[in-house]
C-alpha cells in the first residue's frame, strides 16, 4: 500500500512538472508590444518609492480615498458574509432530511456558490457600472457576490468537517436539525469562520482599490489618475495608504483571534 501511494505521488509530480514545462513553452513570448523605454520608466517609478508626495493636499486626498476604499470593502464583505452564511449552511446539506435530499441540496447550492465566485469582482464591477452607473451600489454588489461565493464554499466545507460524535449526541438528546446547527455545528467552526472572514476582508480592501480603476473612486482611482499624469510620487503616497490599511486590518484580525483563544 505504501509503495502504491509513493508511485501515485511520483506520477503526480511528473505530471505537474510536465504541465509546468508545457506552460512555459506554450506561451508565445514574442507577442505583445514591448515599451522601448520601459526600463527607464520602471526605474523612475521605483525611485519615487523613496520620495512620496507628502503635501497637505495629497495627504487629505489619500485619507478621503482610503475611507472610500474601506467603506466599499466593509459594506461588500458584510453583505458577502450574510450571503455566505445562508448559502454556505444550505450547501453543507446539514439541514436536509434524508441522504437523497441532502445530496440534491448540496449539489444545487454548491453550484450557486460556484457561479457566484467564478466571475471576478472586476467583471462584476463592469456589469454593475453598466447597469447602475458609477454608484456605490456597483462597488458593494461587485464585492459581495464573488466574496459571498468564496466564503460560502469555505463555510460549507468547515461545517462538513465537524466531527459527527457531538452532533449525534445532540440528536440522541432530541435536538432538531436547526438546534444541531446552532448548538453543534456553528460553535465548532465559529473561530475558523471569523479568522477566514478577516483574511477575506483584507482581500476585499485590495479588490476595492482595484475596482476603483473603473471610476468608482477610492485609492485605485487616485493611483490611476496619478499614473496618467506621470506623478509617480503621488502614486506611492496612495500605495502606502493602501498598505497601511492592510496592516491595520491584519493587526485587528490577530487581536480578535487572540481574544477568542482566551
């Protein structure tokens, strides 16, 4: 049995190496338009990293844009969390009665979650901008749908990985499926759910900045304007504010995990 598993691992390793080699040779590296002075431009951009624009007007603009980016991310991830809890619980199948209905419920709602996360948030943003215009609704919905799909899939897997012994004890005591969910499944995965949601919140802040490039405001929009004007020192000012947001959220996440561990 051990030799068979080792053989399978060797085959998988060889397959992945061949796939990697194919990907390298499968790309036509001669395609595209190469910027003749790209190296000089890159040096200018990275030189500006050490000389960000710290003028009062730019700092005020960076603070305001950071607030917009954070607001979009917070609203988007909040709505995504609601979607994830609803669809994730249904996709786990723990509320279904029999094996057949559980299989159908899991298949259907996992398909819904797959559809939600299959389309990138930037594509959702373009679709909602075309539908609603340059409004906050476009940014919030564009974040909520794919992140709801990602969170929901992970939540469903977490619930399915809960050991059956405590759940069987609850059922033996006469607990309903809803009671097993609220007193068995969810308490077992609550810490993991919060930890993963905080990680996705960091990702949502970055996505919010990226979506700003479609004109929805925020740090990404200011970075785009500064790049268009070749003001690389301003670009790095906005970049540093984005990095600061991520660091603050990461610190908050660590603090929450430590409190939950006590």
